[in-house]
């Protein structure tokens, strides 16, 4: 529905395209991956840890447990692990008073599967979660939360980023699972602002304070220092040359209110603290800027500290350990037996000075394979050696070559084959990847967090050296450069480089989706639609692209084409939520309001917590002139999430239509505060301020409107605003030419 010039504020003249939960527009693209999950049993991995007797460890079933996971935290970023001027006094104090494990390995290098490994004590091929989308944690699998809740613990989970959203299944067993990331309204294509860790910790402390004397299991996840690194002051200044380290220091300060009371209690404390990172960060090593492609030590080695002075003496352990060892360790400390068939072992013996043979540790990084068509990466660490199985295989002696600079694959062929056989034991239990369909809104939100995106066209059984990530990492570097250019405001440069990436790898739908977004940003919706059609041709089952294409068709005034596109997809038993949203928008745009309303109600039935489904329902009522029902829907959306900028903007429109201009202005100011780049709200507030004679404040809003509004949708009003900005006169914009 084209927007005519108006004497009333900009309402959402069609429902939101941005997603069933958070309303972000489909154009927000970044790097993520879609990966499937194969659900298999933990068949027979009784690993070879033989622990010699040591001091007696006194188990304590009355302890509470605090699990702290810090996203993207390299081991060597902490002062306790040797980093000079790390800015991590709280975590260093925890390590000094507890047991610090020098050589802990994650099994995955992205957030969701790594946390599934920690919480379940199982390898990814066993519980089935292999990446950040396309799968769910199996309903029948036990986790720390389910096990401890069954034994009377009060359980609370407080997480800071969308990859750990409850929809992925890790919420089972928690009395409270707080994954309220809010509608922060970011219009940045390659980033969504996660919930600040300070808010997560504050919510966790409120919950903890209400639990009384009952034993608790509390999991707190903070997203700092995940890319992009934007530490607040004073950490930005203190780490001016290293913003990653600035965010590590930020995470330390965020956790201080949570950890300080436990540290102050000392031997009188009744809480076992387990602190670790889910994975590390490459930081340019081996050509990788962030994480998710390779599995070198920068992304695989993480810190691990156990703290409970009455139970464990301060010590540093140099024996290798793994994330899959954490669940058995925690249960052992509570004098509880672990479930049978787990690959990991309790670390309490090591923590008290026992010697142990080294266990092998499986690891994988599969995102680039599933989403870009590159070769899959799997490997094993054993006896100080690390084998990475790729078309160009790699073998490293970690003891003598911790930076993995000398590949021994050709000189130690015998050892490499031994390691390959070791890896085959793990692969024997892996039934492969059985990709589950993920809704497009989920994928868009993950992309905004910096993960890979776009589905590979087909699964492959054979890969060559040309598919090895080492040969293709320069493509990832170029993708990162596209993001950097866009973030700096160089849209033309980002577009030119993205076209070059598409030319180099035309079968990588990731870059076609990026190209579509950038074309749309320039106002070239026709080219954006064409790029998405190419991406869909690579994989007609990629509902992410279907929903995005439907949204762009709606924006370009082709709602009937959207209805034809989505028809076969909405008939599926479990339809993609954002394909449904695209259908609802198209129905509303063609005047079929009741059918649109039914579609949005269907979204709510699938996802009762969908804020944007309520906003869309309110928008349809607003389009039909039913202000009362519209207001009820928008207020219901705010009841779910007070940070929904779109609902505030729409309530401002309702108030304005009723002549309540002060109320309208209050809603619009709140919407701009929540989402400073929302062009509709900027227009509404700017024109209202202009009519009321606040010319300079109006100018600021309208200048930002011109910067943010898409030409394809707002061309006429952009021209009117530009004309006024060039020669401001009176309290109104020039009339429209249409």
C-alpha cells in the first residue's frame, strides 16, 4: 500500500514485516548459519580417564550452584590466565581462590550448541544441536536444570542473547527462564543490540533474593564480549587500542555484584561457582576475525574456574578437561550420580591434585559447511596433539606449538592416521545432519548478532581442497569488510564489494541476501527482489529467503505476487512464522482485512509471546479506523514488552487521531528513545514539533528522518522534508505533489 501525503501522523499503513517476535524489518542482515541437528544416542564413549586417589573431597548435597557463562571469552583474555592489564579483578579473584583449569576445551565454537554441551554433558552429535538454528534441544534429554529441579532445587536461567532464546529448548527444567531481550529497535543491518549483561545480572539477583533458604541452581549468561566490540566507559578509554579486551573488562564489572557476596563469604559460603566461556574469539588468527568457521585454540580453548572453598582448595590444574565434564562435576559435588552413558567425568579428583590420563576431546565447526557449502570441520584432541579433519588436514603438537603454526600432517602421517581413527569412533555415533526448518524471523535475528547466514544449496558427500575453509577464508574477510563499510556509512563501497563476493562465489546465498539488503538500502527494490530470487533458486526450501522475498515484494507494491509466492509454504503443517507475516501483510495490503487478521491470529497461536503479532493486529484495526481495538492490541503488546518501539509509535498515532497531542508526543518521544532510527516516528514527532513551533527540535527529527527513510517507500515525503529543510518557512511542510 503506497503511502499518500497525509495531514495525520504516519501510522503503520501495513503490518510489520520485521518478524513474528520483535518487528525488525527484513532488511537487517548479517552473518549467521542455519544448521541441522541429528539426534543420536551416546553410544559407548567410556573415555579413558583413570584418576589416582588423592585428598578426600567432601561432597555437599546442600550446596547451591551458580553457573556463569561468558560469551566469546578466550582463556588468555583474563589476568589469571596471563593477560597483562586485563581489567578482570573479580574473575581473577575467583580464580585465585578456586580451582583454575589451564586447558579447558569447548566442543563447539558457537553459542547454542556449546551451552547445550555444558548443560547436558553430552557431545553435539548426541543431543543433536549443531549450530544456532535449525534444531531444538530434544525434549527427553536431561540437563542440569531438569536433574536439579527434580531434586528440589529452585532453578533460574538468565540469558543475554537470542541464540539462547527459550524456543531452542534449553529452558526446560527452569522455574524461571528469563530471555527478555526486548525490542531494542536496531535498524542496523548487521547487528542487533543484545540485552546488556548488567540488566541480566540485576534480574538474576532479584530472583535469587526471593528464593529464601532453598538450594538454587542459577545460570547467568552475559553476552559481552561478543562482536561488535563497543565497551562503555571507562573501559573504552582504558582499552582504547583493544576494544575486545574492553568488553572483557566490562563483563568482569557486570559480574561483580553477583560474585562479590560469594567471594566475601569465603569458607562460609554455600554456593559452588562454575565459570567458563562458551567459546573463544579468533581475533584475526589464521585469518578469522571472530568465530564460527575454524576451531583453532583461539576459539576452542576457554577459561574454567570452580570455586567453593570448603569443598575445593585453591589450585591450578594443567590436565586437559572439557565442557562435557562440567555436568558430572557439579552432580558429584552435590553427591548426586550422573545419568548413565555420559562421555565426561567429574573433575573433583583433578581439583584435589589427582593425576589422570588425558581423555580425547571431540570438537566441530559446521556452520560454514551447511550455510556456505564449504567443507565440514571436525576434529579431536588427544595426548597433547590436535587433529583437524578437512580436505587439507591439519595436525598440531599443542605442547610445543600452542599457536598452531606448524602443521605436522605431512611429516607425521602415522600419528595423523591414528588420530583419524580416533575421530572415526565419534563419527560412528553421528547419524549426520537432519536439518529442521527454522522460521525466518529467528534466522534474521541470529544474523543480526553476527552469525553466518544463508543455506547451502544441497548437501554434499565429497569435498575438495577448493572447499576447504582455509582456501575460502578470504571470502569471509570480504564479508566482514562489507559489514564494516556499511557500518561506516559507505553504502556504495559495501554494495560494490558485496557484488564482488557474489561474483566470486555465486552459489553462496549468504552474499545474495546481503546484496538484496544493500540494494534495498539504495532504493533499488527491483534489484533486491532479483537477488533474493537467485538465492531462492539455490534452495527453494529456504523459508528465510521466502519470507524476506515476500516482505520485499510487499514493499515494492506487489502484494499479489507475495500471495502467490507464499501459498505453498503457508499450507505446511508447521509454517514459518515470518512467511505467515508476509502473507498477512499482503492480505491487508489488498484489502482482505479479515483474512489478514486470521493470519496474524495464527501467528499468535504458534507463538503466544509474539509481540509483533499483536502490533500487526492493532495495525489492521487502525487501518480499518477501529481506534479502540487498535489501542487494546498495542497496549497488550506493551504488556508483553515495554520496549516495543512500534507499539509506542502506533499508540501515538491513536492519540493523535483522537486529538490528544500531548499524549501522542509522549509516545513518540518514547519510541524515538527506544529506536532512534525509526523513520516513521521521526516524521511523526518532527511534524508535530513543527506545528507546535519547536522549529529547531523539529529540524533535528526531520534531518534524521531524511537520513533513515527508504527512498523507495518515502520518496514523496522525503522530497517535502528536504524542501522545508532547504528553506524552512512556517509550521508546515510543503504540500505533496501527488
